[in-house]
């Protein structure tokens, strides 16, 4: 009946909430490890002297007609 639907909806919200929290924690942990690696190895991640603009990255447009 209705009480079973309410129970399962509550259970679904509870499980979903904890799965989202666990996923966010895992992503935060990976980000922390990545930033720590970048901090310890700055030579591998040097920035280019000039940034390319989007027009320099894309090919020239040639209309078909």
C-alpha cells in the first residue's frame, strides 16, 4: 500500500544521499592527490608563455557554396 511506497521512497532518498556523499568524497580525494602531485612536480606542468586563443586552435572556416 501507500505506507510501503513511502518507506521505499524514504529508503531511496537515504541511500541516494549517502551514495552522493561518498562520490563527492572520492572525487575530492582524487583532486587532493592530483594537486599535491602537481605541487611536487612543477616542471611537468609548466605553463606556456602565451595562451592560444580559440581561433588559433580551430581550423579556418571554408564555406561549401
